[in-house]
C-alpha cells in the first residue's frame, strides 16, 4: 500500500521504527497528487519543495511529527495562497500569518501540505460553487464530492492525502465526508480556534479533521483544540485525550433516534443503511431510544437567515483596498467598492450576501434575524432536553447520496433543504461526526452513505467512542 | 407577514454589489422563492430569548498587553495598489 493511502496511526509506527522518513511520506503524497489531481481536482495548489523542507526538519518526537496534512483553502498558512475558492482572493493573496489551528498542528510536528478546493467562501454543499476548478467524487467521478469541504474529503477518499482539515458551518465537513466515504468531525463550537479561518458565519464556523479512520480523527483533534486569545469565542476548557474512548465497548449507552429525522423523503438506500447501523449499535449493547426534536422543521429557515446575515457582515471586508480583487475600471470610491465586489464574488456568494443584507436591513431585522435567533434557542433547548435521556443521537448525515454534477445547481432552495440533518448541530453548537455506514445504489452505482452521530457539548470523547465501536464491529 | 417583496436594487446597493440587470432579475426571483420558504418561521410562536451563539459566554476580555502584530510591509503585502507605503484608493476629495 502506498504511503499516501495510509493512516496517521500506521505512519507514526513506521516513522518510529525508522522504516520510513517524513520525506518519504511527502514525496509519496506529492506523487499521488501529481498522478491523480488532474482527474479528481481535490487540490488547488501544492508546494512540494516547501513541504519537503519542513518534513526534513520535522521533530519525530512530536505526536504528529512529519505527518503532512492537507488544508482547506480558507485556512491561512503563512506564505501560501488562501483563495477560499474565489476569484476575489485568487489573483495575488498570500497569507501573512498562520491560523490558530495551523499553529497547533505545527506545534505537534505536522506539516501543512496543499490547498484544497471548496465552495466559494464555504457557501455550498457540492464544491460546484468553486470559481477555481471542479472537484470530483473519487467513488464516482460523475458525481459531486459534497461540500463545502469537497476537496478535503475527495483528497482523503482518493488517497491523495493522509488526512485533511475542513471547516463546517452547516455540515461542510460531515456531508462531504459522507459523500466520499470518509470520517469527518465537527467539534463543539469553540473547541478549535477560528483565528485565521476566513469567516463565513462566525457563530457557526468550526474547523475539524477529515480522515480515513475514527482513530485518526481523534488523534488529529488532540492537536487542534484549545483556548486561543486571538479568538474570543474559543473555549477556555480542559482538552481531554480524544483517543481515550477508543476501543471501549458501548454497552448500555443510550442512542437517541429523533422521530423527526426518520421521515419520508429520505433516499431508500440511505434509510436502509442507517437502519442497519442502528441494529449494529444495538447488537453492540447500545440501547436505542426514540426522542423528539420538535423544532427540526425550522432548522433550515433559521440557518438560512443567520448564516447569510453573518456572511453579509463578514464579507464586507472584501472592499478591494487591503487585499483581494480590485476593479480597474472604477472612477470613484463607491464604484470601486461595487465593481470590485461584483467582479470578485461568484453567484452563490452574491446570493447569500443579498439575502443576508435583506434580512438585516431596516424594517426586516426583527421579522427575520431576531426571530431566527429565537428559533435557534428553541433548537438548542430541544437537544438539551433530548440529552437528559440519551448519550448520543444518530441520524443520516444527508438525506441522499452524492448527486450528479449540476443536479441541484439551478435550484438553490432544494440544495439548502438537503442540509436538514447537519444544520441543527451547528445552530446548537454541538459536536457531530459522520462515519461511513455502507453504500446505497443510485444510477447503477454503489455510493457511500454517512451515519451522523451527535454528542453533548464538549463530549467528543463519547462521540468518538461510539464511532470507533461501530467502525470496528 | 405578507409575501416578501424584495427591492433587489436597493439591497444590492446596501451590499455594495453592482449587479447587472440580468443578475438583478435572476436574484429577485430566486430570493423571493427562498424568502417564501423562510417565512414559515412567522407561523410559529417562538417563545424564547434570542441567542446570538450557542455557548453561554459573554464579555470575553484579555489582558491589556502588547502583542506582536504586522510590520507595515506585511500589512501592505496583499494590497492590490499601494503608494507611499499606504493603501491606495480612488480619489475621494476633488
């Protein structure tokens, strides 16, 4: 097996026994990228020389010493591009600093390597909204990889990376992980510093790993979390060893099944695999418990008020003055703003900026934004009540497997409604993981299905314990 | 709430986006449809305090101490146009 197809845990052992070097790993990953990226399109750019130089200096005594990690192209790494999949930042932006999560990774010895494609400014669920290239699902090249972290998931699934970082605002780690058949975890809001993650919706965004195994997700998470003074929303709480629950049984754990999530309209194959997964968890000793999350049906509406509202404010910084695209035709300052933004942003970003501006505009703020914030409280309270009686909650990650290219492109509302199971987790700030649970047939192809497991705030250990038990059974 | 009538030209100006006429018509239609769905919220009694974020932390302060920041050149390094070690913008005063 090629090194690029391997896992963090396996490579660490081989590095420790001096069987391989970090240079071997970077070289092998680079070889895989060069051979396959033209087909899969996971990476937008990669700098082999820089990664090799860092690999040669890697401290092998560190827990991630010499392991290359692919980075979603909205997380700043000093001296590298950070395009956010947008023309706005594609021309000449080079990151002048490391994001908080990158500082943590480097502290553990990892080597950031390669910039991964994404929906523009993380807005989308297919990576079709990238202005800079197409990413294909390695499991079926005619289909989308999911999104917005589509490059991050496709790189892991296609063995073009050992592991990657993504970001998740409404499902953007979990859904592409599900579509590509890998593991993706969105930590509790505040676990990982957002400093240096280009902001989409600040109250929802969270960085997390996409990996081949649950163990790798736990290992990587161990070196991403912790308080960062540069992000006032990062939590000053104890960071446990996220691997501590791995290998333990799940006898007696109570698994919540939200009755509102198991509804008609879910793809039959997805439904069947998730029901199989529940039976498997039961056979491992877990106790299924029906629960209710009564405000599920307002989740998507709530999200598509709050996220665009925050995005419209966050993306106001792209004014063509300090960084990013600048129109060459503007005659005055107002024209400079309006044309730089018109030329730099793509259709989905404009759509969400307009929506967000509208819901925050005079006369509509109370009707939309405040109302959505009230709904958000109720959604969080639904989970709080449910978690009085269960340890984790399971659901499909997405109601359908990966679509073909273009299927939802002209119908943004239909695309938004597919985020129904992942969005409430962001609104409530909870940790959620997607793990592979088999395949469903669609158009004559067997496509990966993701099982989502949702945990109590800060209880990633239990989440990973259940995911690991399921994966190994 | 009545069916939303979005004045796309007004909103685009607030958002500082110089939409083409074609884009304006397209977004007007799409956003009306999305807002039509979002309006379902108005049929609910949402009896709860609004929350701006999920975690109950407020008023975070840090020690009032110097921290390293960008040198001038680093801060200007991504400027699309610069002049005299400053960001350059179109003339605002005649």
